[in-house]
C-alpha cells in the first residue's frame, strides 16, 4: 500500500489547515490509520489515530479539542483537520497505516504501523 500525505503549508497562529492522506494499492478500509509529526530536533510523536471503520478515534493530549481525524473509505482518504494552530504545531506530518488487530493497544506507537507516507510540512507562524 502507498500513502501520500498532502495539504501542508504556512499558516498564522490561530488558523486552520486540513491535511489529507491518500491510500492507494489496497483499499483503505483494511487499515487503521494514524497521523504523527516530527518537529525539528525532536522525536516523531503521535498526533491522532482512527480505526478501520472510523468508529473510534484517539488523540494526543496536545491536540485534543483542536484536531479532528476522519476518513472516507469509499474515497480511500484520511483527513486531519486542525484548528487554533500554534507555533508548537510546526512539524512534518506523516500518515501511517496499521493492518493488525492490536491497534487499540498500540495506536500511539510508531512501531505498530506497517506503512508510512512521505510527510507534509506544516509551519505555523506567530
């Protein structure tokens, strides 16, 4: 499966941005999906995740209430809608896919994901 993340850009603090992750090669409904981000000089960190059907979502505390993860399996696409962006949200954002049935126990861990997209840069100016 191939993942392509896009939609990043430069936005002012307080603004909004919607990232997209296109899933190709296999149908998206086979995979749980996650978003991670990596800021300069920092480790890659979990942002949000969603189960195969979209019934359950998970968020990092740092983005809870500001970000929303969603998906449309018919369109093989996963989105990350962000609001009230802060300079601390500046990072390269990656989408990832997990094919296992252990997702609920490890959705926050990079090692649980089988496939990764190339990343899209989000820069939030103060």
